[in-house]
């Protein structure tokens, strides 16, 4: 048996990418909404990894603005 996983970034939803750019540029106006969107993107990324059978999952770097 050969186990596999991945490391690093996974694609971010377009709306999250826009929020990440705003945050990076200092134009973010609603920190609570930003944090909630990052959390939901991480949950979705982890759920997809688990569904594919990965033993080791990560956050997909959803809260980072770039790969």
C-alpha cells in the first residue's frame, strides 16, 4: 500500500480570493465576516480531502492570499 497526500495550497473560492486581496491591501472592512469565510473555506477544503480518502489533511492555506 502506498499512501499519498498533498501539501500546500488548494484553490480558493473566488469570493474568498477577493477578500484575501482586500485584507492584504488594507481595505478589509468586516473582520468577523472575513474570519467566518476563511473558516468555512477551510471546513470545505478539509471535507473534500476526507471525502477523497486522504489520511492526512490540511487547511489548504485558505487563509493566505497567494500560493
